[in-house]
C-alpha cells in the first residue's frame, strides 16, 4: 500500500515499491567504477525499494537499442553511462518522458528526464596523494589511467597536487591505456614505470596493483578498496560511494518528483559519496596525521580541492 513519504509528497502521487530499475554497463560489472553503481543498486534492491536488472558489456553501438528496450519494458528508472554515447542517450531519453534516466556524463542534465552524475572523488584522491608523496623514497610516482577524460583527469591531478603539497621534489610518470578494462595492458605500463624508478603506483585501472605486488612496491587504489586482495601493497585508496546518488534518485522517482538535475555533488565527501582509507602500517605516521587533518577540513568546508580537468602530464 502506498504511504505518504517523509518529504511531504501526497500518497496519491507516490509510486508503490518496488519501482523497476535497469542499469546498462559497457564493461563487466566487476570493473571498479561500475561495481560501485551495482553495489548501491543491489543495496536498494535488498531494502525492497527497487526491482533491479542490468546489462553488462554493452557495446557503444548497441547502447541506444538497449536503452530503448528497457524503456519499452516500462522501467521507472534507467541508470547508465553516457560518456561515449551522449547524443544517442539523450535522444532516447527524450522519446520516453515517463522514464527517469540517471546517466554518468561529462555534460549537464536535460529536460524532461535526463539527470547526470559522476564520481567526484577528487577530494579523497588529494588525500591519497598526501600519503603517497610522503611515502615515496625514489620521489618517482607512476600513474596509469584509462582514458584522458575529465572524470579521470581531475582525480589524477588532485592526487598529484596532494603529493606535491607534502613533497615538492616528487616527479610523476603518467600514461593512459585507452581502455576501461585491460588489466594486462595496465600491468605492462606499470612495469615500464617501475623500471624508470617509480616506487609508488597510482592504480586508476585494474592491473596496476598486480604489477606493484609482483615487484614489491606500493600502490594507490581508486574507487574501490582492494587492500584485501593485495595485502601489504595497497598504501591508500580513494573510495567512491554511489549510495547517496542512487538513493536520492530512487526517492525522487518514488515520490513521482524526478526532475533533470546534476547529481554529481552527492559523490562529494560531505554527502558521504567519497572517502579515503590508508594502511597505517605502510605510511609514515606524520602523513597519516596530515591527511586526516586535511580530511576534516574538507568535511568542515574549510578546504577545497582544486578541480582540474586538463590532461595530466609526466614531469620527468
């Protein structure tokens, strides 16, 4: 039975639980970025808020078709990633005004029903940079990214700024593998950086931490915490929590109050959308104290991490 929601929406206009939600992923659901979305949707499903289904490994050329199929099936909310299919995704959404769309995007929301999100974890990335900059002994940090797009660039730039804030002598080796999921390629790129002196690796992609583990050096995690898989290797990680974003969108759909909006801020640390963890057994105690002090300043609104979307470059 439909009840009145706490935000004051009359029961007559609210939807019954569970609403139908579909997600469309261009990579395996295990891939770190997608896994965080899937985790948040699974949690909403476990609460009984949604009935959830998803498609993974959807090619860009098929994305429009899959979006349309889910809309035709009467989904209340479709979640996905429009980075490589912006025009097609927005075209489909406009054709189904009664379906809510929440898509990862570099661009803005669009009427009547296209909302956007992103993993704005530049803040915890800065904090992991503090840890890395204080820990490196060679003063060379290797960084392997997927694609040089704003969503990746801003995290890497924030990390670099954090490292430089405590160690102005640190240098960076930066490369992009031009793939979202190619662990062997990422691993080979990491090996090349180790040969050039890197003793800490920034693992924006899967495969980098494997190289660090094999060579006995340290790695910085991104989006998910893989310390359990690489004990003694993961120095610190910037974590993304998609729950605040997903829960906000679900509440809007349940209240029949979904409007096109930018959900990006819900990935900020102040909303619980981002956090950082550090293995204090591997990091200098002073760096841990410095990072935690800066973390509190971020949460208190007293420190703002720069957002730099430009492509990061090697400095050696």
